[in-house]
C-alpha cells in the first residue's frame, strides 16, 4: 500500500494589499449595482436612456427568472 507523505511546510497565505482590496471591492460593487439596475429597475418610462424599450426587452426573460415583476 502506498501512502502520500504529509507536506512538511505549511502553505503560505495570499496577502492582498488594502489598496488592491478596496479597488476590487469598489469595482465589484459598481458592476453589481449596474447589473441590478439594468435587470431589476430599468423600465421603459423611468429609463436612464429615454423611452427606448430595447434594453428592457433584452433583459426581459432574465428579469422574470430572477423574480422581478415588469408588467
């Protein structure tokens, strides 16, 4: 029977500088809020892009899948 030897050295943790962590957190928050707006909030009448319904129709099925009412 063969056995796998235990590693002798402990693994080193990944160190992420605070400045990079803040950048990643802010970027993720901005992208998440934009997706939330376009899928969950954007309706034709209150759209940022005027009365154009193309964006609404593009995310229509995703909106229903995620449980957002739209009509």
